[in-house]
């Protein structure tokens, strides 16, 4: 059995690419609205008492949450201080607590002693501690994977069950990244490529003949844990954009070739991604990978956006077969896509993958917004 502090020890984050996507802190909330939160919070807890030992332990817990993604930003520090002032019931923090905050070192920090203090709290106060941690994690308008891992580990360490923190985290299905899903991916992708390689050769030749440029191109996307991958596609535009100024395709987009429009409507442009599935970078079913520029934009507009990267991206997904595919010209459309992606992560079964594949192949709803 692991030592109690092992899951909660501050480690260098393996997904630095996620954090590097936005080196500049989000603008002040007075100019930009707070990021959308997809799950309503249950106000069913009680704040812990402002006792000195407890305030020190809670301060360390909150600062560790701020450091979970690899760096404590100024906005997170402001939120930690605001929470502690609120609990202390004063406009200014006492000097001993301020000095404790300034001396905090995330590299050598462990929650073992802190947990000894927090575990003595009644359940409704332990729940409130986790709520406060989530408040810190949300401070920079983005709830990243490393922050969620810390919060989930803290909830377990405080003897809170899944139901106690179900509105604060996304509990992934046990099968969403299991052996059976990988076998399914290899069988589907391998069988398809073995049977459909003449079709891929024909499409590639037609793309090459119709317009100048490569038949295939690779776009940067973020895969599992926010690590960068290169996704294969048939070229459907006269330009192969893949940068910070990437612009989504719109209805009647002049960049799309005549053949490209057909390929996009029928999803045939996505077929080379079966090679990404065989290499293990993608899955047949999962959240669709977005352009890097879109991740930069939406991770601070939708709090749980980056939790889509808890699993491998897919060629098709639950959002797509429910009509949330194509251009996301409004925030609500992207919210609905993320809601469906997180629902898939929570309730995944192998039969759900089969259903999504069949609905993608036979249904029109998944294609209605593709252009």
C-alpha cells in the first residue's frame, strides 16, 4: 500500500505542453467574464473554524493546489489569500499566516502532516475544504488535468466518496482507457485499412490531381494528457493552416476545394487518422481533437475544457453523433460539445463505442454540421 502522502506529493507535471499553451495569464475578469462551469456546485458544506493550526494546514493545502499544474500564478495567490481572509473573518491576514504563505515551497512539500489535521474535521467541513481547493484550481479560468488529479487524491485522502465530490471532478469510467478498448481500436483500424486501402489511394490521387499541394497533411493537436500529437488528414483546402491564426471552416468557405467539400461532408477526409489509431496516439472513439489555437482559446472560456484530454482523442465521438460537429461559432456550441465529451468519459463502455461507430457510419446527424 502506498504511503498516505504519496498520491498528493507535488511532482513536476508531465503535461507541460498544456501549461505552455498560454504563458500570459488570463485578462482581468472585469474585461472578460468568468469561464463557464459545466457542473453546478452543491452548496452542502460548512466552513471549518478559523483555528490557527487549521488555518496553516488549509493554507498549505490551497497553495499545493495552486502548484499542482507546475506553477503558482499571481491570480491563484490572490484567491488563496481571499479564501483565508474570508475564513479568518478579517480584511487582513495575520502576519504569521502571511509569512507562512510567503515561505511555502512546493518542491519539498508533502501533505502528510496537513492531512492529519484535516482528517479530524467532520464530513461537511472536509467537503468544504475540497470546494475551496476547486476554487483555487479555477482561479486562472482553467481546470487542468494535473489540478484535477490533486483534487481527486485529496478527496480520497479525506475519506470522501465519489458521490461527495462528483460535482467537482470528472470520474472516468474504468474501461475508457482499458485493454479491451485498445483491442477494439486495433481490430477496427487494422480491418478498415486492410479493406479500404484502395479507397484511400483513390482519394489521395484525386486530391493531388484537383489542386496544388500534398494529398495528406498533418495538423498539430493535443492528445491524452495534453501531449502534442500530429493528426493525419486528407487535404480539403487550398491552404494547410496549422498555427495560432488557424480559422475554422465555415459554410461556403472559399478555401475548401470542390472535392474537399465532399470529403468533409462525408468524413472521408478523416480516414488517414486510422493510422494514428494504430500507433496508439488516437482511438476510434473519443473526444475529437481540436486545433491548438482552439485549445488556447477555450481552455479559459470553459473551466472543464481541458478534461477532454483525460483520454485519447477519437476519429468520432459522442458529441459528433449527437449533432455537435463542425463549426463552433458560439460558446454554447462548444460547451455542448465538451458536455458530451465528458459524459462519454464518465459512462464509457465497449458497447457505447460500438453504438457510436455504427451511428457514425449510418447516421446523418453526425454529418449535418460538417462543411
